[in-house]
């Protein structure tokens, strides 16, 4: 009888050790590597295939080794209320100037002092109109501070984004949207757009 109890005790201890190790690994991954997020609302609806109720995995490691890039979809703490996590697309980078005019976004930086327009056909529906808001008004150029980013939702008319409330500090960025895992029929890697900088970079009007 004592042998059976001893075997049962060893079995329970082994199971508990396995559970504790598994939970520890999960905690490390959750805190430092990846974090699940749910897409809430319609602000990212568009050709980029984000929608309400979708679940994604956020990569928390990449931006520890490099800076966010234009076109990437990021998850961040909402600057006006950090209890909320927002998901938007990076449009403007630190140190750049940005202007919205006649449904196009123009970027001015050290590499392109004359400016270039962003090509957004990979993630915006053709019918989407990008209009100015309180923070970024139509035809007005603003400068993005260092360590800050300008973000927008893919469903521009329904998106509360940098056009309304301003920049996203780098410190508030949780990570890069990496993988869709729910619903199962939409499972897959989240790809960033290619050739987002328009070839027709020269502007024919003054800032």
C-alpha cells in the first residue's frame, strides 16, 4: 500500500513540476516575447484584412533590436488613456514632416527634402477618403518629434488616430502585429506593405 501511495505522490509531484515549468515558460513568453490582442472596432477594416473580433499575436521583441518601419501595424498604449491598447499603422517616422492634401499623405525627410507621397493601395480600399482632423488639418505640415510616430487606421473615416489626438511615443509601443490566429480561416502571418514610398516623389506645390 505504501508503495502505491509513494508512486501516486511521485506522479502528482511530476505533474505539478510540469505545470509549473509550463506556466513559467508561458509567463516569460507573454511578458517578454509575444502577447495576444483582440481587434476591437472597425478602425482597421480595409484591404489589410483586420476586422472587429479578430485575434492577433503581437511581437514584443523586434522593436528591441530595430525601429518601427513605415507601413507596419503596431499595438500601443493609447496616449490619452494607457489602460487601452490601440492597433494602427505606422505612417510617419521620427523627425519627419507630414502633410495631408487632396486625399494623399506627403512625407518630407532628410532623404527626400522635396517630399514624396505614400502609396497605400495594399492596405486601403479604393473608396477610402483620408481627411484632415483637429491635429493634422488639410494642407498643414507638422513635424513629428524624435522618438514619436504618426499612425492611422486603415478605415480612415472610422479611425480615431494621430490625425485627431497626435503622436505615439516610442515608449508606448507594445510591439508589431505578427500573426492572425483567430478566426482559423484567416490564420496567417501579417505582412507589411512593399514599396510604400511612391515613385512619383516630386511635389508640385509648396508646403
